[in-house]
C-alpha cells in the first residue's frame, strides 16, 4: 500500500484504524492499547514503502491484530494489504 493515497482512501484508512481494538483517541500518532513510551502499544507511521506498524505487545496479540487490520484495510481499499515480514505466515 502506497503512502500516496487519495484523501478518500486516507479517510477509509482512518476509519479502519478507529475500528480496531485498543484504539486511542487523540494520540499524536495512530496508536492502540498504549503509547510508545508505555507498553503495551501498537503504533503506525507512514514510510516511503507504505505503512509501518510497530509494537510492544504479546506476540499472539500482535499476530491476530495485524491479521485483522490487514483484512479490514484490504476490504476498505479494494487492494491487497499485507505485512511484508509475515506474508509467508499470514494471508491478508
């Protein structure tokens, strides 16, 4: 997924973000469960290659949460969204 999405596509991404378990309203970066300086947390940044999610949470939560957000983003945007590092393990 490109960081160069249209305004309409970014609105869909934001809606998916807000739908995810653990969403923290008003955080500087989109965040779930906690903030980066206070684990557990999940956060995301926009990089040249796409979205970069990073976390300090239980591995089982991370895998399931990332699977759900990939699936929801895929449905919302109509393009395949997957995690590059887990692509062999998870089909999003």
